[in-house]
C-alpha cells in the first residue's frame, strides 16, 4: 500500500511540474511572439471572423451582399464563402460576445470593423500557435520521460524557429488544425503510457 501511495504521490508531483512548465512555455512563446504582432491579419482570418459574425448576428451562412474574400453565389441567390467553417466555428463564441457588446465597443474604442477583425484574428492566431507549442511540450514529456528540459526546448524551438512564428500573425486555419493534430498525438502518447488523460 505504501509503494502504491508513493507512486501516486510521485505522479501527482510530476503532473504539477508538467503543468507549471506548460504555463511557462505558453507565457514565454506567447510573450515573445506578441512582440511581432501588428494587429493586422492579411490572411483568411478576417474572412472567418466575418462569417462568425454573420452566424452570431443572423444565424446564417449566406450573405445578401458579396462578402470580402472568396465567395460564390448559391442557388438561393445568397453569397457563401468558399472555405471551410471550422475556423469560424472556433471564433464563434468571441463573435457572439462581440455582437452583444458591439454598440458599447464602437462608442468607446472607435475602431472600424476591419480594425476589430484584424485585432481579434491576430490574437486568435497567436493563441493557435501557443496552443500547438504547449502540445509539442506535452508530447515531448511522453517521448522523453524525465527530460523536461528537452520537451521545453522542443516547444520553444517549434514556436520561435519554425514556420509557426510567422503564422502567429495570421489566423490561418492550417495552424489550428495542426495544433489539434499535435494535441491528438500528445493524448495518444499519454494513453499509451497508461496515464489518466482528462482533456
């Protein structure tokens, strides 16, 4: 009984260390990449934001007027964006909150719709990259048990020395999809190691 209690205590301690390190990795990568943020997103992020806003305000995918970005006219005469809805679905909770606070925000911040879209999608892009880098850290702790420094180094390199760094300024849906793939891999490694995965 004492051995199993000691093992459980050791695993709990290791878990706390991992999450403390994961928060530190997120803070360092997020802070470093935030220095390069311009608040302007020239990728498909603003288009996804526009679609999320339409879903939040009108609960429809189609628009009466031709939207910015790639779109096609449907058989019902409405215009539909010609890329996937996944990124817009991730931005939908924020768009819903923004829809409720639209009048107050416009009065206090005096930002144009394009400026708001650029700010929100550039913050979302940074969050996508940080999310993926923390996933790299979690996977690294399973691939190299007991070598937290190796996992931290892998995550820091992924966030600062790969294509993720420039993509932290563009809400490109490939980064979000890649982050989820990294987290799926990290979760599979945790399950393989017999750990209790609760996310």
